[in-house]
C-alpha cells in the first residue's frame, strides 16, 4: 500500500508548484518533496475525484480504480522523493482498466521527464551548438 497525501495543503502544493500531465483517463500532478524520503517508499500519492465525475457511487468507483492503477504502476515506476496526485475524470469510471493503466504510465513518464529536466543544470549557448 502506498503512503497517501492527507492534508489539503499537500494537494495544493502539487497543483501550484508541480508538473501536470493530462490523459483521457487521468490527470497526474507531480512535485518533488524533500519530506517524502521519510515515508516507506519515498513517494506519496493523493487521489481526488470531483463531483463533475458523477454521484457518490461513481466518484468512489473512480477513486478505487485510480488506487488500483496506482498500486500497479507507481509502486514499480515512480521516482522516489516525489508527491503524486491522481485526479479522476469522467472517463475514469468507464475506461477499460488496461487503458487506464496505460494512461497512468504515459502521464508518469511525462511528469518524471519534466521534473528531471527541471533539475538538470541550464545549458549554455555554446553547448547547444
């Protein structure tokens, strides 16, 4: 089981200072977190599904599906020392699970690449030639 984000401020930090990737089945926000090393795997995950997705039954189903996909994908592929927020979309409920996992893998690859590029030192003009 992955450690979860519980406080609203952690979700807001991911939205404000993180990187976002949008796919058909899920929106993934990621941000580096120095505090994450204290958790078991060094990553923390948050799940949120708005009322736009549907009634309580649909939102809970979307959240359960996101949790299952995160266990499948993030446990093996996530970068340590990061916070991830998975945001459910309308299609999260009806999308085939294999497609949802593929969407999450694609979003994870994009966000990790963007965060890795942000950590890299800026290239000088002569290095670009």
